[in-house]
């Protein structure tokens, strides 16, 4: 399918993106933050209230933002992780996604400001995420949540973190997770080029070299760590007994094929899986939920999946 006309028009109005490798990290982070906070949320993704607080993390206080839906009564809890290649992003950059999950799934959403690479490399962000998952399981009632109805969700790198946490919770007899949403998280280190990585090596939006650079900053010992199931869930020895999963991919995305291979393995190993490719979309499109129909579709459909399973 052709690139979505609205995305094509947006890209035509933007200066050519040089790729992340040549941009100083502090400038890259600030640029992504500044552009992200100006993206409008969906007008009808209305939440009752939000609260920023700190919970106990493995390296001190861990900032989180809690979103409460308008729905009354004890609600399920979804722990959410933002994207940003493991090196960018915060509680503000994907606030529009967290709001949509909260409003449209009728769940309490706990958005986690996990530590970023390269200052804090693998598995620091996953350790933070596991602390947040355990906190929700232990303290869910304090925020009006039902800790027997826990979900994990994330986009891009955050989707990979959410997926890694489903594996860790399974293997360490951790909190019972009932649903997983991974929106364009590759679930795999970019070692062997896939057809989509070759076809979309130069984008749009995300380039294959950008992905390589993110992983170079994320892993300390890539020759070993790339095979760890929490870095590359696709390479896990077993994917059995994982939560019901929603995997959303973008057609024009170099990481698309790895995501879809992961969904296929989940299904092959007996898990309930919904896998949907969004035609004409690019990596990162869910952030445009406030004005792009394709973004609205992935957020509404993944939120309905959470409603159905939580």
C-alpha cells in the first residue's frame, strides 16, 4: 500500500532527517522532547486525573505518572513504557499514548520513567520496569487498582521492555500478567537484516542505521547480550505460557519483520495473539493519535484488546 498521504505530506514539509548518529545525544533528547510535547493528544482520550510520584526502584527513586480513567470502581492496571530507542523519552514524550490507553481501556495506567542508555545500559531499564510491575502488584489497591488484572504495554523500545518483563515475570514467578501490548517493538537485536530492514534502510522516519546506533548505546557486550531473551525476546528458548498479546506493526518500518516473526512464534507456541500490520504507516505513528486515523486505529484496537483481557 502507498505511504499514507497525510504522513507523506508531513514528511514533505520537514527538513531531511540526518539520522541520529551524527547528532549529539543531549541535543537529540531535547529535540525529541520539544517536538513530542507539541503533538496533540486525541481530544476524546479524556482521563479523570493524573499524578506524578516516585516509587522505589533498583537505583533509588523511580519516577512514574499515574493516569486514572473516568470509569468508576476498581480498575485493571496497565504498566506502560515509552519508546525512544532506549536512549530518549520521558513521562512527557508519549503522554498522548498513555492517555489513550487509560481512556480507551478504562484501566489505571502507570507510565514508567525508566533509566536510559548509554548512562544506564541493558538491563537497567528492564530492572526499573520489573520494580514498577512489582510495585503495582503490591500497591495496586492504594491507587484504586486490581492487582489481579495486570497488563504491560509499550511502543518501540518500550514495547521491547514490556515484552521482556512478561518473560521475566513468567520465569521468576513474578506478578501474573494477563495482557501484553507491543506496538512496533522489534523484539530482536538487529543482527541479521530482514527484508523490511533492507527495504526501509533509509526510512521513512526510522533508518536501519538509527536502529544500529540505538542498540550500540544500549548493549555493553553485544556479542553476548544480543542473545539474552530480555534483549531479544524473539531469541528466547521458549515463548510458551506468556500473556495474551497484541502486536501492532507499521508497514513502512525496518523493524517490522522482526516484530511479526515474534508474533508468529508466540502463536506457534500456544499463546493467544492478535497481530495487525497497519498499512501505509511508519515507525512511531501511534504518537499521532490526535490527528492520524491509522494512529487512532492502533490505539483503539490495542486498548480494546486490554479491555477484553483485563
